[in-house]
């Protein structure tokens, strides 16, 4: 039986529009910094993609600085600023946080000093959405962009991190979006690329794919397709809830991403579930992809007040636009069958 991919928060499948844009960009030989016709052609691809990303993210009039991904964008935005952030931030942001803010049992946080804070708009593990305070220094919009009707111009943040491969673009390309006039110290120095804020020859092929994916994602969002995904997530949770009364759905009572379900079944390690479901033909994860492979309790769930055993038992199922109801029901059936065997062994 065909495999079912349910790990879209880690990486979404490459969109056809992104693939076509990247293929076309491969035939453009020039360096975007060169002044001849070939260089101008490459530069035009970069600038078109910059406009596409800005429009899709509601960031017209802001600066879009292309980076190698959201991790580099986080370093560019946060380094040396002494920021505070929620205890549930992604490791790429948490590495720059000097003080961690407590979250409540629903994964939500109050930010006392927005001007010196960074906050993830939507959590990658639980899908819990935060309310961004006006004047926030930095928001990590990596998971929210493309799945929620978000716009940089009204979010209240000075800077935002975004990434292409979360919305159907290629891996290895992201951006930092900043309000014009914001002071920013380059972390990668050299040439004057990206308005002097990020040196190095631009990844023209990746940038082209990012722009096309962002434009397509905005079109999908406007058409309401994520509402159908939310319905599938609810079907998944109701199916599992009916057969596994000890399973907790983390963040269920909070505003969440439409595609994300975080399940915790105390006594059944998340890593074990991932391997068992992989063998059954389903790709899921035991938390953020950047933390997978580390056999330990979820830091995010521990911050929300769950105990060590429960936090270590969590898995994340993240659906995509191509996910079908048949696939969701197949997963629920396979998971419940495996969970039943686990309970029998533990008895």
C-alpha cells in the first residue's frame, strides 16, 4: 500500500509552481550582481520573487532579505539583542533568547516587554497560535505563513522569520522580513548583496522557487482549502479519541494551525510510535524536525506543564493540502491497532 506523508510541518512537498520556476531559473546563467544582460536577467528573477514573497506575506513596503532558511534569519534578527522569548520557542530562536517566559497549560504566553521579545506565531509541535502584541521585536512566522491569513504589515512585529520549504518551496531558502528603517547588523559579511545585510551570491534557483511557492500558497489560502484540512484533522482526532481514552490532544482547547495534531499517550514513547508508524507506511514525527532523533521528552510539552512521561510520549501528525480523508482514516486505524498491541504488552 502507498505510503502516506503526514509530516508537513517538517517539510511540505514541493509545489509544481515552485518546480517550474526553479527549472526556468536553472537556464539563466548570470550572476545577479553583474551589470550585463545575463546578470540583469538573474537579478530580475530575484526581484520578482522578492515581490511575490512580500505580497503573499502582506509585507509590501517592507524589506525582504533572503537567507539560507529561517535559522539564519533568526540569527540575523536576534543576535546581540538580548531578547526574551516563550519557553516553547523553536530551538533556532531559543538559541538567541536570554530569558524564557512561562506559558500556561494551553501553550499561550503573556509578553511583558514586546520591544525586547521574540515570539513564535504558531508552534511547530502543537500548532498553538499566539496573539502577537503590538511592538513585538521579532516573530517566527515559519509555520503560520501559508497556513493562516497572516500579514506582516498588521502583525505588530518589527521583524519576521519565514521559510520556503514549510509552504511548498525548496529547502535551504528563507527570509527575514523587516520594517524599513530598522537597524540590522549583517552576520555574513562580504559583498553588498541583499542591501548589504547578507553577503554572498544569491541562491537564484531557490529564491525563484520560494517566490512561486509563496504566491501559490497565498492563492490556496484565499480559496479556503485549509478549512477542509482542519476538518480532516478533527476527523483524525475524533477517530483516535473514540478508541484510545488515555490519549491527550495537546493544545486542543487553544487556537491551532488547521493541520496540526499533537497526541500524547503516557507510557508509549513518541520515538517508538514514529518507528512503528513508519513501518506501517506513515510518516509522522515526535516533535520538531530539528529536534527529532533526540530521545527525550518534548521541551515544549514540559513547558506547558505535562510531566516527563507524558511529554516523552508525544507525536505530531501534520496534514497537507493533498491529504485525503481515506488516508486520515487509514492512519487512525493503523495507530489504534498498534496502540492496542502496546496496551496488551504493558498489561
